[in-house]
C-alpha cells in the first residue's frame, strides 16, 4: 500500500505520528513527514488508521 | 429566509452542553443576537464546522475577535497567505520536537505541585493544580517572572471572563479595553528590555525573530504577546478542570487510568473531544456564501461550535459517550485549518504528564459531596473544583 501526505493540506495536528509513529514523523513545525511510503500488513492498517484520524484529510493510504 | 433561522445561544449550558449541542445541530444554522450591527450565525455540525475552519478565504479571522486589542493579534487574526510567514517563525518553537525537551521539567514541576497538597484530604483542584502547572510552565517558556503570575492570570481573566452581568457587552468592552492597555504597556517595557538583554526564552526569540528577511516590528511583537498571554494562561487550565471534573465523577474511567497508564494518550484525545474546553470560535464572512440555504454576506459573524462538531453522531460513533479505546478520533478541539492551535503540541504534553503523575500519586479522588460543579461558558473552566483525596494509604 502506498502512503502519501498533501503538504498543502497538512496543518500539523500531529494525529498521524501519534497513532502510527512507524509510518509518520514530524518536521520541526510539527507537520507530517512520511517515513515509509510503502507499507503492508499491520503497518498498512496503522497508516489507514492515521488517515482516518487526520482532521484535514491530508493523508492518502491506498493500494 | 433569515426570519426562519432559530435563535440560539451556544454559550449556554456549559455545565452539560451535549443536549444543547444536539439541538444546535438540528437547526443546523442558528442565529445569535449579541446586539451587534451584523448577525451572528451559529454553525454546529462537524462537516460545516470543518468547512468554515478550512476555508479561511471565505471565513476570515481578522476582525472576528475584539477583546481589548488595538490591532489584530498575531498569528490568530492574520488571514492566509500572510498568516503563514508568522507561523513559519513561531511553529518550530512549539513543535513536537522542541516541546518534548520540556518533558522532564513538566514532570518535575507536576510533582512539586502535588507535594504541596499530597497530605491534604481536600483541595481546590483549579487553584492548587490546574492554574499553577500550565501557568508556571508557560511563564518559564516565554521568560516572564513567575512571581507575577497572579497579575498575568488576572489580566487574562479580565479579558476572557470579564466580571459583568451576562450580555452586558459595553461593560465587558470597557474592562477589556482597560486591561488591554495594561498588557500593551507591560509588554512594551519587556520587549525593550529583551532587545537590550536577550535571554534564551521564547520572548527573546521573537524579539530577535525575522519574517521574510526582516526583523519583527515592535507592534508585531506586541501583537504576538497579546495573544500569548491569553492563550497560554487559560486553555490548559480549563482543560485540566474539564478532565478532572469528569474523572472525579466517573470512578470506573478514573480507575481504568490507574490500572493502565498506557491508555493516557488516548484519554487526552477522547476527553478533548467529549469535553471540548473551547466550545465556540468566531469568524467573519469575507465572501458571499450559502450554507444550508442561508445566505451569508460579507461582514456577517459566524460562530463555529467546536463542542457540537466533536459530538456529532454523523462523524463519531457513540458520540455522546466516552470511550478510551475509540479508534477514529479526528476531533476539532484545537480547531483546524491554517489556524490550528499553535500550542497544541505543548498542551498535549502537559495534559499527558499531568494525568500520568496525578494518578500515579493520587489514585482515588472524588468531587466533594454536595458541591455544585459549575463551568464557565465559552472556555469551560471550573473555578471552584473541590476534590476529596481519598485512600490516604495509596497516596505517595
């Protein structure tokens, strides 16, 4: 599964790296940085959970 | 059309706002009369609140707030795209990486504060914990004298909760203006002092900060300070009040935290959602827009009700209930869109540590029997929260 974030939409809520720290991290401003752009199994579930927890819908996690 | 819009008061029922939130969402656009020239429209469903917060080009923050300030507060009342240049300067100082360095200090201070009342059987939680913890941390971070905390908190209260009859807009404006003048005067002096003698505090960073290759002007620094003193000294206090008022009257959930402190990060989010300390936030319409058949004109006021968005069953399953194991929780307690709360990472850290240390040392507590727990409207604090600390043997 591919994971990406739309930098123009992310405002740095930080929910993604809280729920899926294996997949996402934070830059100095607290905005999302994708650590793993391709994931499967448990990490794919976590990436999807992170996408559902983003109030801005900035994350795409799709096959 | 506007004659058919229900008149509502999103500032009512702060003690138990959930039924009021439900009614607001049914409107779904309400109208509130503040005695202002232009109407205030009340937006309350999750999707609508998100739409307003996200679309800053339609819903401006610039003129939406008038709380004794002479100029727009930075960055809260600056609209995009200009807004971004200030956030670029400020965000790193309050980003998760930077605030994580404060974890040990916060933990130590939390324990020092608890040491002060661990042997008592009753405390006023607000005065003895919810105020000193975040306010001390904030003053340390910004670089203001801790011994003047009472003065700063007094100013903040006079601005946010002026002591007037509810609805007396003129009396409130007068108090806010007087207090605002004191804030500008005080910070004018502090800024001059930091320009001459920079320290390693946040205020010194801002005084010497640059946007677009130039130094900030003194007015810009003042406009940052005005916002900081209000935002930094109120919301975490109110959130702690909300959390502990809730947990003190829900012993099973309190016990769940004691049994498994690993649940605390989820508790932080779920109670932010369910309790939503900042209930309402204002915007001003800057372009014509229609919502649910209601035509909003430039200059109209909009109040987004974060609390009703956060308890909207269209967005959250069992929205009215607290579930620490809730998986999907994209709450808007810190707002959303470009103005997402600048201090949210700092706030989350303080809230987590406060919950961890308090429950480690005081596993059992309850609200004093017969005490009425009363929340202030708008930003829900409980100024008088008498907690009975029980199970003396288990305290440490």
